[in-house]
């Protein structure tokens, strides 16, 4: 199968601090990859490289055949194909739920408003928020807001979805509803990169789990192998703390 | 005395009208200039950033009265070397208003844009929006809410600041008051400075007071709407 995302020797430093120290990784189409690692290990930076929210210093990332470092690549085209969901939701507070969802399809994908609204309706119904579509984000619970944020990214019809600790800012009782949406998405064969601390989710949904520390991939494998039988000392230490 | 004031009221109101026209027009043009200059101040491109900084610092660093005198007395002398143009009192006054106010408006724009969380920009970037789309659809609509109270405050300062226009005989409220006093002395041998200056004070107050009320209203609404 084709590689949807291909990291080739990716390096990134912030000032003198090296955050990514040579990441090599191929993610296949429809694959769900969960990235684990202690804080500051470079997990979020790795995700942010894919849609160039963070510019890499060295190496390359190829997304669906488009190279990040190729000057001919239009970054907008890559971002159209790569949806992202953030820890802090980052919904647009001055726009209704519906407007949050249709904005990018209309202005970036150049969809007609009626068409974008159809897409929004289908997606919002699926995550159970269509009846709140005319409310403002601040009127919704955290879990609902995050489901809207996922919908906003999905409305662009991306080929890849990036999830950056999307349940970390939520109250515990709301985590489930957001994870359910992500599980559904995985079942529908979306290609996903997920940074999370939800080990249950990783075990259940991931095709592959990566453990990252010090800016390199320390270990990778099937979730069952990583969780029950980690090879590396650092992975064992990390898992013993979080499980 | 009442009769004298009523008699001169239309003339004084004419001065108030000029005060309002030049401040309002100055404010509108200043905001139109201030928005891009304020955004340039936050640009990643060094020459855009430094040129806006120079613009802002110059016009904020020069007293209103100096730029007014310069524009009215010095600039025409320079321009005369190249073209045959004249600068009217109104033009000099308006230009001074625009320069000073736009520099201050730019700083308000910069502050308001910086107050928008970076996550908003990131969300726009991740959705594939261009710089112009992000500014127009995401950043400015939110920043405007923050800008309104300080912009009203700036307008109040400008409105009061135009009083200095009397120095080049621009017929704003103060100048018109002075003319009235001079006229009364020359024509009727009446001294009316106490009455006229008191009246001017009241007139300025009633022009500015609604603005401060408006600013307080927006500030309250803003703090309520915050999540």
C-alpha cells in the first residue's frame, strides 16, 4: 500500500533545544498510528510538522505525494488534505457552530454555501450536535466543543487527521464521547495520527503504537506487543508510570 | 446675557460642527490607515515591521501642535519649490489629525490582535486559510471587540485635541469663540469672555461625555461576552 505520510530523517530544534532528532516513519493509507511519550518528547512537534505549523530544519515529510520541502509545493494544498484537532479546541468564538464548520469549505475549498451546509449537516448529525448548530461555542460543553472541532476538520474532506492530545483539556466524563467519535472515524478507514495519553484508546484502536523520547522513535509495534511486552527499558519505565 | 448667547449660538455651533467634522473625518481615515500599519507592526517581514514602527514612533513622538505648525507653515514652503499648491487650514488640521491618530490607532490594533490567542491563528492555518482570510474572518472580527473602547477613547482625545487648531485660525470651536469675544468688544464694547469660555467648556463636555459613556457601555458588554 502507498505511504500516506512519509517522514524522512526529520530534525527540528527550537533555539538550542533539539526536539526532533531524526524521525523516520511511514504511515500507510487507512492506518491509525498512536504516538506515546513523556511530555517534551516531541510528539506534538511531530504532528505539527505534517501541516507545517512547525517548519522542519532538516529532512522531509511527504504527504500524499507532496513534499513539504519542495519549493513548488503549495502548502495550502497539503493543509486541505490534512485535518487537525487541538487540545484547546481552538473553535472560532465569534462564529456559530455551523459557521465554524462551513467556513473553511466555503473559503478554502470554494464550495457553495448550500453544499457546505449539507456536508456540515451530515457530519454534525453524526456527532450528535446538529441540534446545537446555531449556538456559539461558549454555550457548549467541552466535549461538545471538541466534537465540533473534529467536525470542522472533517468538513474539509481531508485524507489525514491529526489529533493533538484532544482529550487532555476535557473533564473526565466527557472524554468518552470524543473518543467514540475518533473510534468511529478509525472504523471508517481514516488515516490518523493520534497523540494521546488515553492508553485504552491506543490499545483498542491503534494499528501501530510509537513510543517517542528525546526526539527519536524509541520503539514501535502493534499495541498488544508494546503494552504487554515492551522491548526497551525507556518504554517500560514510561508505561509503568501511565498504566 | 442670555440674549447675547442665543444670538451668537448659531455661529458657535458652526465652530462645533467644524470640530466634529475634522475629528470624525480624521478618525475614519486614521482607522483605515491604522489597521494595516498595526498589522504590519506584527509582520514577519523585517522591512514591513520597521517601516510601520518608524511611522508610529514619529507621529506619536511629535506634539500635535508641532505637526500642525509644520504642515501649515513649513510644508507649503517646501512644496512651493515643486508645485503651485496651497494648504488650507482645514487640510493642515485634517492631516495633523490623521497622522497622530493613525499612529495611535495602529498601536491599538496591534494590541488587540496580539490579545487574540495564537490557537486561533493555528486553527486557521491548519484549515488552509491564507493570511488575508485569517485576518478578515478570524482575527479582526474578534480584535474589533477589543479595539472599540480604546478607539472611542482615542476619538475623545482627538476631538479635544483639535482645539489647538485655533493657532492656525482654523474655525473650530475655540477659534469661533475667540472671534465672538473680539467681535462683541469691537462692535458693542461688551466683555463676554467669562460667558463665552464657560459656554465652550460646557459644549466640549457635552460632545465628549456621550463618548465616554459609550466606551463604558462597550467595555461592560465586552467583559460579559467573554467566555
